[in-house]
């Protein structure tokens, strides 16, 4: 039977991880996959996570199954982290999932169950796995303009014009903050205008929020989502703890649904989807998050560490923009300092990205997306020289 299998479509982020690992050069630089790195290039376990894990190891007396939805304190904690008090908690239900990707997958399947003919609209460009999962599930895909290559900002007029073409019941997937891959984000005022459009056209918002805390702060990054949640009757949210809790490999995410009326049906559907896909979600990371959220001291320490990660990325953005201004004698790359989150795109051709990799050992995704946290704090001039040389 295996001869019937077809080669899998390539994922440009996963491909680049493999290429980087296979490169024998000592001085290679990884600006690819979205993993936070400190000034020494390490991705340590976060302080509050280490402490919560120690507590868990001490206190956990059983590994027996929890319910299909996972750790309910974790779900409530994530609801509060993302939505704050924007919506009555009785209107929100959710299921723990294996990572943010698991949440996206479960939500797409929920959409298929509820409205099989709906088109899911994604930003152009978006995180490549959005389109890959939608294609795999055979769902209808629409794309809305998002990025203006000339200004390196959001093409908001284009976005609104395209969303205006969506049909009632279609799902609009928005990045909650820190747009991946562009780093260009809509303002709070624009969130208001998108919300008006959602209501007028009876569209269903779906939010992917994977970088809360990495843009303008934990609260500020959720402001747009909270505004929308306070006004729409229904909403879907996929949230990830990979980045802001550094729990990448533990696979910690949540699928949340804001409901208009009774949450029981939606809750049952999310539990049922977990059952048929993997039964019980992995517990460890989610329980660690629940411990942190439930303990004022651990929570404060976690918030402080997320904030210092954010500030370090912000200062790297400014420093790279400065170095590129010096090396290129232009303001072409000033947008890097204005963007927010873990990524921006340099706006290079794929040939220029290839040259950076082949000649300088500098790895970024083929669309010239780079991981801000991977920037070498003491090597920015060399990096800027290399980028200037391939222009
Ligand atoms: C990324 O965009 O680099 C991260 O979200 C990791 C991934 O799974 O692609």
C-alpha cells in the first residue's frame, strides 16, 4: 500500500530547519523557525515554568486521565489571558489541544461540522500551515490582501475590500497580534472597523493568537481581540503557549469559542473532536501553565520574563534597523523598528535569500522572514553588511 502515497507538500519553515541542521559551518546563523533565543543564543526553560514543574513533580500523585477537554483551570486561565473581561465567561467554552496548531486544526474541523460550505479567509501572506491544514481538510480557502510590499505596512484598504467580498457565514482568520510572517499589524481603530464589517456581513471571526506578549505587551496585544469579542455574537480563538510560556515541545494550546447562547453544544463538539482525534490532550504543559496562572508570585515572575523577552526583541529591531541604515545608506529597512512580534520580512527575493544562506550561512525562510529573537546582538553589523551585499 505504501507505494500509493504521494510525496508531501513542502513546508518552507520545516524545510529550512532541516537545511540549517545539515549545514556543518560553525558560524551559521539561524533566523528561521519562531523560537525565542536569549543573547547567548539559548532557549532556556522559563523561570516560572521550572518552578511550576518542580511543584508538579512533588505534588502529582496520579497520571490517570483527565476529561476530554483537558485541564479546566488551564482553559479558564487562557480564556482570561486572551479575553480579559471583554465577554461574560459563561459565554466562553474551550478545549485544551496539543499546541496552537492542534487548536487551529480542531477549530477548522468544528467549522466543517457546523458550516461545511463556509470559506475560510486567510491573510495573504499567512503562516503557511493555515493554508496547508485547510487544503488537507478539503475546505474552501479565500485570501484577503494584507501586506503592502511598498510601504511594508498593512494594506488595510485592500484587506477591507477583499473581506467585503466574503459571504455571510464565511470565516475570517485574523492574527490576534504579531502577524506571522510580516510583523505588520492592524491598529485598534482598524480592529474596530473590521468588527463593524464582521457584524454587517455576518462573518465569523477566527483568531490565531500565538505571540501574545511579544508585541506591545500581554494586555495591549489582546486589545484588538477583546474589542472584537465584546461586540460579536460568536467567535473562535486558537491560542498557543509555545512562545510566551516557552513550552514548544510540550504542545500546549487551547481552542476557545465565544457563543451567543448555550455553550453546551459547542463544548460537546469540541470534546467530541478531541475524542476522535487523540482522546485526551497532553497534560503536563497545560497543568504547568495552570499552576503559574493560579499562583500570584509565579504569575508575576512569568509576566516579568515575557516582558523582558519582548523588550529584548524590540531593542534588536531598533539595532538592526540602525545597522541597515548605516550599511545601505537608506531608510529602506526602517520598517523593522516599527513592526511588532517575532518576525518581519526583509523584502528580499528568494535568490537573495539563497545567497545569504549559501555564501554567509545566514538562514531565513524563503520569503525573507527572519526571527527577530535569533538576531545576534554582537553581530548585527556583519549581518547588515551581508544583507547590503546581496541587494
Ligand atoms: C513559526 O512560524 O516559525 C512557528 O510558528 C513554528 C512553526 O510551527 O512553524
